[in-house]
């Protein structure tokens, strides 16, 4: 964001016709004013905010066994549901999260970041080369692959054994995942893990009553992913992975939400969680949570004040 060119030209012209101390004072004042002009405004993020309205969630208020588990491939996959998790935790729910193990430093950071929004952090200690067979042949592991290739690419039995062991140990009544159709933006590991949860539940190898899949509304998805594609193209990348993923999975995008949850009361906790990641990971999060670092928590989550879920009854 930059001030309008006319403002810059006017300021420079005035500095040039001044001299001495007045020039210095005016330049300093002008610099402060230009900085304010360049600041992000609420309008910068309104275009990405949800315009749709869905039913407010009520089922979770009726669940007696208040144990929920987030089952995801990567630690940062829970960012879109962190407000809901924090809200439930404050209401007395016992909550755990499980994902593939990362580096010791990143695992430690995940444990620390989750401390204020949930109770237990678990890791499936499998290296990427143990759970995927194609990493020596693919350029980008996050590119979508056809579902019919999942059985060749993923070591299903090993993954299911390790994940189900963690899930059964915690025994949640509700499981939170990403969606099983698009995996958010097309990452095959997202799709595989989310579908795995449904399969394990249908086989009664795990016993949740409800599965809540974190999704965006159509408006959010369209505007945020268009921004992401444009940025990728400006950096010299194709920027077509989202459109390719929709074609490969045969969908128009994420599933439509069934419910919404107002998370405005959790603004501070969710922002603290998002900002706990290191610089590179925060830059990636900004692809899907636009400009979150540029605003105070209360202001940002007065715009993005809801999280959305597709609900599956097991």
C-alpha cells in the first residue's frame, strides 16, 4: 500500500522550496503523514470477508462427552478453526490435536502455541518418505494428485495405524479436520487425512459421533484464492494450482458450510496462535488469512468474526 502519487509529489515539492530547520521539521512531519496514508485500512480486508450467513452451531452445546480432537496432516492446518477450538476449550472441552511430526523446533513451537487454546498436542512420528512414495518424483508435494493414485502414493496402512492409535487413546466424541473433497486448497495430504478420518469412523476403528470439517464460504474461497494466484504469478510461479486441484478432484471448490461459529471473543487467542509461527510460515498463512499481521486482533476478527464447518454425522 502506497500513498496516492499526487500526495507524494506535493510533499516533495514543498520540501524542495524550503530550507534549513523548517525543511527538516516539515520532512519529519510529512514522513509521519505518509506512513499513516500507507497503513492498511479496514476496506483492505473487507473484500475477502464472508458475505454469506449460515445457521449458528447448536449441536456442540448438546454434546455431553466434551472431548474434541483436531486430526490434520500439518500443524498449521488448524489455523482456520483455531478460534472455535479456543472457544470450546474455554467452555470446558478437553481438546487434543494430532498431526505428522515436523522438526523438533517446530514441534516445540506447536506445543507452546497451543498451550492457551487446547490441552494435548500429539505427533505421528513418520517421516515424509515413510508415508509418501512419490517425493523423489514430484516437484511440489502440495500439488493435487488424482484420488485413484492415493493408494500408490500414500502408505495407507501405516498412516491409519499410527493415527488411529492416537485417536483411540484420546477417544474424542467430535473430530475436527479439513474438508475431504478439496483439502482447503488442494493439498493431497489434507484430502487423504480428512478422508481417512471418515473411513476409520465408518469402519468403527474410531468412534466419534460428529466430524466437523473446516471450510470457507464460496465468497471467501473465491476472493482469497484469486489473490493467492495473482501473487504467485507476480513472483514467477504458474499460480494455477487451485484451478488444477478443482479439475483433478472433480469439484468446484470446498464443500458449502452447514454451520458458522462466532469467534470474535477469541480474537486475542487466535491472533496469538497465528503469530506464533516463524516468519516463513506466517508468510504462507497470509496466503489464506489475508493481511492478518497488519491489524490488531480485535479489529481483524471483527471482520473475520466467524468460522465455518461442514458437519458429518457418523
